[in-house]
């Protein structure tokens, strides 16, 4: 693979002849812009699919990556040139006369092709149109004469196929032959081609018209170009769209009558004739997108022909993408590492949302469920409006917002209260997280009516709940010219409510990400600790599904007992659970999870039909599976609760503390499970099932009571002992942690139930990396030995010097899940999962294994990879990297399923910890202070011993003349700190300056190392 970097732009030459990869343009159009989604592949002219709103809103057909690699060169964007008797297609995969190049940057995709026989170079650049009321893909085509003589040529350029508005992508894929007769493709008087269905397509009595229009417009030299919508005019009878034989004919009429499409799948091809002197260029600016109406599309055509306006939009697209990528700007001796961190910041925002405030309300722009060409299993939505937000899954959004408050202090406690507020009284949470809604209460209706000068219809919708983007769309549809201003002014009148749905199951690990939100809030606002933990109020959402009791989910099979259909959606009455404090809710959550341990107390039961984050173990819950990974998280939560508990009394809902007392009684009765206890499991099972029966029947309620610190600590210490005893048992004979277990019950009698379970046989699965990362966190003193054992185990990938997700699974039953169906070395089976690897790196940092960490960073982090082996830009994470376990040795080291994963969140945490330390803001003598305690390798410092970065708007400069690492007995230490005219002998900021830093009012800070 012939590839390199031009600054932070990834360059791949002859890309059509190299193994393919897919990527995406960021769906970012600015706060007041309408984004599109857009995916590309390293084939043809790159863009494989794009559209507005959801996946079904495709204007260019959405297909999985494997199909896009086959089809994009034919069905995507195309360019045809006829020059001096030579006819050719720039970027054609099979043309040896061309030199082709693909260039990937944060905000754009660019392709270059030089056709040597004609001396014509063609460049194509794609960007998302920013800052407008309409979403579009900007496509700039530049044709340059590289030869020594003048040339004249004609050109056809554009989309080979277009899906009209009103046609769903899934319908198009399955019924295109029928639907093509619905299509209306016509040329508007403004010069735009407009595409829509003539009517709605549902086979029902209700039939409507389609007002929305997909559009295509192209201009050159300030004039609109003639468009062709009927592919027959170019390709003739070649329905495979192989060669535009009619266009290449010498007698092709460039000035023929406008070409609409009739009863066929339309194209959108611009025609032009150009003459270029040596070195001369012709530039085409094309826009493809979605408009509310034909009138809206026509309003934009005069802008589209303005070259200066187009130039400004290209520059602005770079700026709006840079904003979410600039929260932590590094300048070190490793520029690719710096660029990689910027990319992680951007991708973190694209998955979890970028926090901004509007009218005093916190929005998360741009986030969406991580669906792309390689994640064809995920349906995604991205609001086609200003203030665009998308849907996500609880785990994904929560983990990618982990560092929000550290990078955007204005986020405050909102993330903690939102995600903790989604934990139900049964211990689980809804899966699907939608953009939060503005809800107008009765007290705000008068002020809203005054602002809207009436607007009763909008007020009614806002009273039911609208996202900020939906509110803007409603205002705009109602004719308000000042929709943005009104949206901002209506926000403070509304309550901001989480919007969520059950989804399709309850996972066992989702809750584990919430305590990390609390940790980071306390690093930013340590003076507000008690207010957050003990005086902020948090509620309990109503469950959208019921977890069935064990006796109802037990199923007899020819292979023994199984548990299936664990959860059923149901309209349940309100539980009656009262609001409580953050501390009390986390305390109860920990208690309930302690009541959910498996029969040997070594793992947390997968009782609700779903595993943890490793979805490929989808069959493990049916085998009564359990996981020690979540037990490690539980132990860490219990330690937090013990450390936070310093008030004399804490208010608790009486029924919740009553449950804790009953479980505590069981602990004492069964001696804290110092040995495996089936009896404790059966008793705790009955306890939690009785509790859930009351939750689902709406029987909770009652008053509250103050519980003493002594009683709370007594309960917490007992639970700590329970969980720690189990984790010790989960360690295998080598000293590593068995992460997953199959627990097969044996019953007495014909009717299986919890009352007839006589024994449980537990068996561990082969090693998984995540368990070892958690083991280091809970037992940091053992970390050196654990790390040594990992690198001696099958988890270590010796050829690549990386870490595999799991040890070989040969011989495991297919019942385990799709992980056993995968070829070894790909997806979750024995591959390298960067997200899991990065968690392991963080555990090394937590445990103080600094030298080992920085050695492994250079083999584990993508910016240090050989891009030719990685097969894509090394500034981008992949969900998995093929390991040498794969039977195809040439695949080892290649990255697949790029970008939007939790790996970005881990990199951000790693960098904050490395460059600033783990303390950040803290209280010293009752006053706020900010500590600088970096842990950095010497190789990150430049030759002059310096590095810098921007944090909270302040430029931090580290001056380390020795260039040594900043840890260990021989490391450089931060000494003096200089801030403007202030100089301090210790590496900390006192209260006034710490406050200014947190408020983003500090400009520069210099730390001098000794």
C-alpha cells in the first residue's frame, strides 16, 4: 500500500488497486446548520451513500460496505471527459493510464486523478454544507490542464443514480422496479434538478403528496450548468451504467433539450464544454441535498453560483468541524499523535454529542447511533435541522460523555443527573436515548404566547415536548423568520426532560459508566461534592419492560436447562419510587447488584437476557452466564460509597434501605460468602424477585428515614467483603481473572424452578482482556504480576505487540453466541479490540506501570502504526484490528469498522490523565486549587524540552530542559508555575486563578520542570 501523510491528511495512492476501507464525513453543519450524513469508500469517486435525517432518508442508496465496495464506482458520482478524440472516466478503477490518489482529512474527502495521455488532472472534494437552513453535500470538481498546449473538452459529471425524496431506502432496495414509476425527476427553472415521489408509497387508504425535494445543482464560472436526469441519454441501453457510449459519440448534442427522467431511476449529471490554456483550471461547484420544498431549493441557486460564497462555505466547514476537535489541542514531538487526539475528540462528539448551551439549556449536538457502512446492523438518525442531535444507546452515549464536564465545565452536574436518573428501581435502564425534550409547563404558556404572538399550535406541541431542533423546525414551518432567536428565548421557559425508550433489552454493564461521571464532576467541582451527592434529587424512570422471574424463564432443552425470553415489554404502573439523593440511589444500586451475583458469587448474573458490552456473547445469558468484570466495577463503586460517606446521617427512602438491611442480614447469615454459597444465591434471588414484583406492580412508596453513617458503613463493608471474596475466587490458577462463566443448574423434580435447584455447575470461558484490566484496577498492588502474566498468556499478540480481546475459543459451543461463528481474528473473536486495549492501558496508568505503559502505547495506539499495514488512516480508531489468529496472514494488523466507538473516550481520559494528572481541581484548606501532576514520557517533549497544549481555553506550556520523563525517581518534576505576572514555587494554582481557569478566562500557564 503506497500511503503517507501530508501534514495531518492521509494520502493513499492508487487506492482503487488496494484493499478497500470505508469512512464517513462528519455530520457537522454548525449550531445553526442542517447536516447530512455521508459515507465513503476507497473506490471510484469515494462517496457511496448520503442522505438527510435517518438511514431511510438516503439520496444515494445506503448499502453495506461489502456492497459499496462493489457498486460505488458505477452507482456513485461519475465524471466522463471527451478530449481530442480521447474518452475516459477519471477515477475509473481499471484505467492504467491514470495516477489516482485519495486524501482523507477531518472535514473533507478529496480525490485526485491524472490522466497522463491527455494531461488532464481532476480533483474532487466533498464537504458538508455548514450554517444554512438546508442540508447539502458540497462537491467541488477542479479540472486542470497540466500539459504544454491548450485543450478543449466536454464533460459530464454528477450522480449516476438518485433516490427521490419520499422514497425510503429500504423500499428502494426491495421494490425499485415498482417505485421507479412513482419517481418525479424534473428540471426547475432555476437550474436545479428536483427529485421526489409523486405520492406517498404506503399501500393504505390515506394517500398524500410529497412536498420535500431532493435536489442537485451545478455551476461553473458563475453560471448554472445544464443537467441530465435520464441516464439513457448518456448510457443508451447500457443499464449497467458501464460506459456512456452516447455521450462519447462525436455527434452528442451538448445543447439538447432538458432531459427529465421518465419511469426510470434518475441520474443527475451536469454537462459542460471547456477550453483551458496550459495550467488553466475549470471549477465546478455542485450541491446535492434535501430541501423542504422546490421553492426553498430555488432560493439557494443564486448562492450556489457565487464562487466567493462557495469558497466561504468550504472554509466554514473546516471551522465547524474543528470546534469539537479543539477541546484539547496538543503540540508535542509527535505531530501525528497530536492529530490523532484531535480526531478522537471529534469522533467522541459524533458518538456522544458535543455539549453547547442554548438559552441556558445544555444540548449535545451531532451525536448519533454509530451506524455506517460497516455497521449495517445499526439504524441511525441525525436530525436534519438546526441544533441537530441524534439517537444513541445508553452505554455508548454515557461513556462518550464521560469527560464532558472536564472539557466543558458548563455541563455541570447534568450528565450525572440524566444518566443516573435513567436507572430504574429494578436495577436496569432503557437502551435508547433520544435528544432531550423541551417541555412547556402551564406557568410558561403566557410568556410563550407573547413571544410567538399567538402560536397556539406550536405551544401545544411544545407542551407535549419537542427537541430544540424540532422546535426550530416547527417555528420555521409556521413562517417565523426569527426561528433561531425564538428557539433560544423559549428554552428558558421550558423544563428539560430526558427522552428515552426501552429498546430491545437490559444489559448488565450499562450502570458501570455512571460512577465515572460522578468522579469527573468532583474533579471539576470539588467544592460541590456534598451538594451533588446528598442534596441533589434524582428520580426513577418507569420501566418499559418487566424482567420475568427465574421460574418463568427456565426452559428445558435437549442440552439441559436454559433461560430464554427473560424480558417482556409491558405497560407497567408507576412504581411509586420517591426521588432521592445521588448517594442514596448509587447505594441502592450497589446493594441490588450485590443481590444479583451468580451461585458462586464470582460474577454478576446475565439474568435479563443480555450480556455486557461484548454483544457477540449473545448466547451466554441463555446459559445462565455471569461476568466478573461488572463485579470489579461493583467493588470500585462500593469503595467510592465508603469514601464519600462522611455525613452523620443520610436520608433514604424507607423501602430501599429496608431492602439493603435484609440483604445485609443474609450476608451475616452466610458469613459473607467466604466460600461459594448456593444457599446465599437462592436467598438473594428470592429477595430481589420479591422486590421486583413490588416495583412492577406499583407498590413502592412510603416515607423516608435518616440512616446513620455507622449503619451505612457497616453495610458497605460487608458488601465489599462479599464482592472481593468472589473476585478472589474468580482468579484462575495462573493468577489471571476468569471473566465469563457458564452456570448450569441441576434441578430435582419435573417442574424446574428456583425451589428445585439442587446444584449449579460453573465453568469459566477462556481468558478475556477486559477482566485483566479490571483486575489491575481493583488490586493495583498486584498489577506488575498481572501485566507480566498477560504478556505471557494467549491474550498477548506477539507478532503485532498488541492485546487480543480473548484467548482462543476452539471447542466452545455455538450456543455461546455469534462470537463462535466468526472466523478467528475478526470482530470479537480473538481479534484486537482497541477499546478494550485502551482500557487496559488506563489500568496500567492507574497502577503506576508508567514505563510499561509508554512502551506499549507505541505499539497499541494507531498513530504509531504503519498505515500500509493498518489499511486506513492511522489518525482514526477501528473497532477491531485483525490478529495473527486469522488464517489469512496478510490481514493481520488491518483495521476494520472505523471511528465511532468508545475507544475515543478512553484516549481522551488517557490524555487528560497523562498531561494534567488525576487530581485537577481540589480543595486545599477550604479553598479551590488546581494541581499540575503530569505523567509523560520523554519522547513527547520536543528537542528543546518543551511541549504545549490548550485546556479550558488556556495554553499550557511545559518547559523540561532535561527532556526526561516526568515519573519515577529519576524523572523530571514540575517545579515553578508562571501565570502572567504571578509565579508560584509549587505546581498548583491558588483559588482565584483556579476559578479563572475553570471559567475559561485564563490565557496562558507555564510549568517549569526540575
